[in-house]
C-alpha cells in the first residue's frame, strides 16, 4: 500500500528522496548528484512510501512571500513503480496542501515526456517551450480556484 507523507529534510526518508531524485532525474541527463537541491531548504517535500521505502517524491517551492504562487519541482517515481498512479497521488497531495495554504497558482517545468501526465492532472501549457539542462521543457500551470476539493 502506498502512503503519501509530507516530510522535513531532517526526516530519515529525506536521504531516500535524494537518492531517488539523483537516480531518476539527474544521472540520466548527466547532472551531478544533489545538483538541484538549492531549493530544498525552503520547499515542502512529499514522498510516496511503500513498505518503508520511498518510491516517489515531489517538492513544492514558494515563488513569492505572499504564497500566491509556487512551483512543483523534482517529481520522480521509481522506474518499477511508474504508471501505477503514484505520480497522481503525489500531485493530489501537493495540490490539497497548496489549497490549504491559500496558494492561487502552481507552475512546473514539464519535460516533453511528462506533458500528458500534467494535462491529465489539470495543468495547462502556457508560454513558449524552452530548454533546461539540455532537455526540452514546457511551462505548465494550474489555478487552484479552478480545481474541485479532493
């Protein structure tokens, strides 16, 4: 059974979150381990846990002090667990949390291969495509007042 938890960096599961992000997100595109942790200290961390093992993660980074806008970042799901709804569960938990915190908009930089996933989860594409860390991406967003309560 998959459980979604919000954790702090001091949590023992944070090391597993780091490892998952390194293996799934960074190493495949040639980035050094821990290369995208600059926002971890100010982010809210969500992990999907199965049998005490982190199998998915995502972070939410506030973009302004008023907490109107935030960015979904570093979404990763263990390769053997993909296409089982874990990403959807993580996004749902993140959006519920963001609504409770009164955020208005959540943005993300979606790789081309993830666009359909985010569209299915209520996000829309806006602005022009761009390249980040050598990989094509799209700006995506969701307005929280437009989504129903979970």
